[in-house]
């Protein structure tokens, strides 16, 4: 029995111990004393190889996921925006506008905290709207005569969850593409729930809109402008 049962079992136990210690290249070598143990050894070796491959795949996927997250955070960082805010705070400090400095830093702190948080990908419309307000608050302090905001949110729609930064991305695009500091740009934000329980979010601006060529590209799902890595809707 020692030769036919205990010795082969000892080999399997040794192999299991090696794999548990992280030695994924360990294999049970040689022929056993019975066909049954040969099958056990072959299946163990195959299982060990498969587990090793899966762990490598999972590890690589995790690295890729983290890389995507880092790239996403990188593209969320807008150096020009932060630099402009800091310059505005500096200008306020020179004329001793302490209350405005306090407001600007509060808006900026809340905006940064929301932008770089990672615990949830879904947020309520209320949470997203609060971040939009912080962003627009900073813009209103910078351009008080060039920006007007109208917000009309139905109460029962406020707790509905949407992907984080959904509304924010549209509002940022308005400031980037439609805003004109020499005229007054109006931004309208609405959210309401219809009779079927579907929530509608409306984001409008009084800018000139897209030209005919750009509109045509959008309607036909064609790429606009040069390629590149961007975060958008």
C-alpha cells in the first residue's frame, strides 16, 4: 500500500503545498503506480497551469484597469482651469476681497474633492448638481457680468442616480466652446420625471451652437477634429 497509495498521495500533497506557497511552475513529474493516480497528476498539472494563467490574466487586467483610471484622472485635471482660478484668487487678494476669496476656495475645494473621488461611479442628480453649482460658482466669481444660470430641478428627480460627471461634462463644454466673456451666456439646467417614471435632463446654453458641418458629423457619428485621448459623453 505504501508504494501504490501513500507514495503517490504524498506526491500530490507536496504539489498542493508548493502551489499554496506560490510556486505555480511546480508539476508532478513521472509516471505513477496506477492509471488513476496518473489521471489525478495530469489533472492537477493542468489545473495548476490554468490557475496560473488566470492569475496572470487577472493581474494584467488589474494593471490595465489602474492605468485607465490614472489616465481618466489625468484628463480630468485641467491645468488651465486651475491656473485661472488661482490667478483669480491672487487678484482678489491684491484688492483684499476676503469674502470672495473664501467663496472661491470653498467652491474649488468641493470641486476637487468631487472630481477625484473614486468610491462610486454612480451618483444622484442632487450630488452631480451640487458639483455643477460649485463649478459655475467659480465661473460666476470670475465673470459676474458674462454668465447667467437658471436651474429648475423637479424634487422627485433629484435622488435618481446617473453616472458621475455626466452633467458636469456638458457644462464644462459650454464654458469651453459656447462661453463668450464679452456677452452674457445663459446656461439652463432642468431635470424632471415624466408619467412613465423616466427622468429627463436638459442642459441648454445661449451660445451660437455647432456649425452645419460639425452638426452633420455629429448626426452621422463621425469624428470631429484631430484624434486624441479625451474624456467625454
